[in-house]
C-alpha cells in the first residue's frame, strides 16, 4: 500500500520536532519515538533520550508540563517522599528546596527540567487512538486532526489520568457542594462548614487536615482497611528506612518493624476507627499496588476528635449522607477523595502488553516497561517517581540501541 507522508525533522539536532505541516492531507512520519504525556514520566524519558541523541515528538493534551500537578492538586500538597527519591534522571532538585518539596516547588522543578533539556511538547494534542499497523510496521497515532507514524511508541500518561467518581446511591440528590479532590484547592473555601471527606488515602487524610486547620467540621468516611505509617521514624524517611531494610531482611519482617514503630509513634489506629489489613503495608503494596498512608499530622487531629472518623457511605440524601451503620448526618459539602485511574485502555488499541481493564502493563515491575512492536510504558510501575525514573532509563537505553543500529543509514527527507 502506497502512502504519502510528511516528515518532521530534527531542529538543529536537539530532537525537538516543530515544523509546520499539513496533517489533514498527509500522515506525519516521526523518525524517533512518539511520547504521550508531558508529566514527570514523559519528561524523564525525554531527557534520557536527549542524553543518548535520540530525537522524539512529545504530545500533551493540556497546555503545560506536569498538568496533573499544576491543574488538579490542592495548594498545601507536598511530596510525601524525600526529594532524593523523587528527582528525575540527570538533574537533582536545587539545594535550597526542602526535604519534602511543596506543590509549587515541584512544578518549578518540572518546568526547569523541561527547559534544561530543551523539551518542547506539542500542547493541546489529545490522543484519540494509537494502533500498530502490522503491514507498515509502524504505529499510527491519531491526535486531534493529525496522524503521526512512528517506529517506537511510549505511553507516559501515568497512573492518574482521570478522576474516579464512585457510584453511590443518591449521589445526584445531594444539594450541597460535591467535588472530587481534583477540583479542591484550599480549606479556606470551606471555613465554618460541615464537610464529609469520602476516602482515606493520602489525599483524603491531607485534605481533612487542611480543612480542619481552616476551621471546618470534618468527618472522614473510611470504608476499607488501610495502613497508616508515620512519614518519618527517628527523623528519617520511613520510605528510605524501608528500602534500606529490604536489602537485608524479608518483606514480612520489615513490615513487622514498621507496624511496631507505627504503634509507638501514632498509637492504635483501630481505636480511632481505622482498621489495618491482615497483611503488612509493604506486602500489600507489592501484591495490590495500594500505597500506605504516610501521616503528616492528620492522625493527631483524629485522636483529638477534631477530625471525626465515620464508616462508609451507604447512600447520599438531599442534605447529607446515611452511613453503613445506619447513622444519618447532614453536611454542607462533600469531597470525594476517591482517587484516579489511567485511561490508556480507551485509546490504545492493543491487548497483549497493557491490561484492557485496568490499563496497566500485564507484567509487574521490573518487567513492566517493554511490549511488542516498539511499544513502551513509563510510569506504570506503581512505584512512584522513582519507578518512573527507572522505567525512563531502561526505555531510552533500549530505543537508543535500536536507533544506532537500525537508523544510522536512514536518510530523512528535508
């Protein structure tokens, strides 16, 4: 089958493709990989490709890098892990940034990272579909009105592409304010209100704390069992201590150590209405991907009664909620801290590498980054920013090896 294409070339050899094109009449051939997503995962793999001299095209549906952090996070957000474990490849955080960077500091870091490596995404390019054309041997990527053809295709949209909205009876009947955490910005907006926070992950706990500090009356709905750990043990990051201990001891023994420390530092969470799972926090993370809550002050508010723990919501009423224990309470506002999911399965037409239901690679970390026919993933390891950095370096190294061997004689039309 004959197909006429437009080729986008490198700009001064730096790997950035921004040449005017008439995409309505011709598919656009990209000599290097196409990267989907300009969040931390996409930026990381782009920088690693730059370091290896591999050109690429990056597509981003929003108008900025790190759009989840810039557009859909609350103001008081801080990284829950130390900056040393959250830096992207080849560029540390500035020394003046504290151990746990704020939202603003992390966004500044991402912007500086993109500038340092001259990463220039094509913004407002939402991918409708991506499919491998076996006859041509290339990926066909449809974004807005343009179609791109590429040999390598990197999915870097991350685990948190769109909000999860629970299907709870009567949710549309509630007459007060009801928002997902993606729209929550500041507790000052809820001063003096009775607020129900549904969901007890890191976001739910931190938003409850923010509301409490701004004189809201906060109830925190906890349906499932979960682990809460102190963010630090004896002044050191709980995460870093855990990682170090795992080099020497089995997971179950490290879990036992963490739970003893949690009991000493936080106290008995069960007495406060928060039950722990039977398996330990690290074992649960490994088997289910569910991250333990790292406490930044909310649990002390729970113990003092300033944050009220309630059981799961059975149904919403016009003025509040009925809980699974039969209690009914009125609220001015409801905040859904029910998390995010990725949306890869809705546009990636492929069913061997990614799970078509959850949108995650079928193979767990560390074998989650490479599929067939030039398909790669970055940021789906359920291992945070550190996992994204590891993925990015592996993907870039693999593509660079192919780029050197397969394209050294390729002539790119100007």
